[in-house]
């Protein structure tokens, strides 16, 4: 799946025309399906080139089985990612304060943490409770993430993940 930051659109590419993908969760805006017969199958390395960077993703053969194996950092039993998960679809830990798993703390992350604080969304504490105070994410956590996103010197200290 890819997102185009210029147009705000999402595209879900799949290899086998007889087996279109199904999405568990919500993709906003809805993803456009695109049949691409030459893309690499799951569990192999694929490279996607965008105008911003090259990205290589390698899925461990056992990623998604619920057991941390080999080079996996975590394994929550699936290979999908929903904002706020502590384990992404490649069985890598999501960073503290980065619930959208973009690789950098940004204003969108602060909005997600705020939405978690007012019970509109959910998020693992080891991703959204950036001050490790209490057993919940709060508006103070959202402010701390926003401060980090704009470059202010704040520490993000989430509790340890249990995955």
C-alpha cells in the first residue's frame, strides 16, 4: 500500500487478480485497488521508488504468527498495521510518539495521541503514553508529541512494550 502526500490518495497494489486483497481496519481516504502482476510476493524483499526516497521492506518468513522469531522485533499475530499498534506489519516496533509509524514524530502523531486521550481512537501505551505517567495517554502526551514534532527539546519516554 502506498500513500501519495501530494494528492492525499492511497493505492493498494496486489499481485494475483484472482485474490484481491482485503483490508482489516480503516484506510482513509479509501484505497484504490491496483493489479500489478510483477510485484514481489509476501515474505520477500521488494523495493518501491517514490519521489521522496527508496524503501526496502523485508518481511521475516514467520512474521504474523504471534511469536517473535529471528530478526523480528515484535509479532502481534498479524501482518497488518493500524494506527496506534505497537508492532507494524513488518514485525518491527513502532517508535514512542509515532503512532502512524511514519518513522518520524510529526503533527499527525500529536493529533492521534489527542484523539486517543479523548477516546476517539486507541493506541498502545508504549507508543502514545509518551511521559509514562498513569496507564493512559492524555492531552499532556499530545502536547509533548507536538512539541517534539516542531523541534522543541522534549523527551519522549514511553513504557516498555509487552509484545
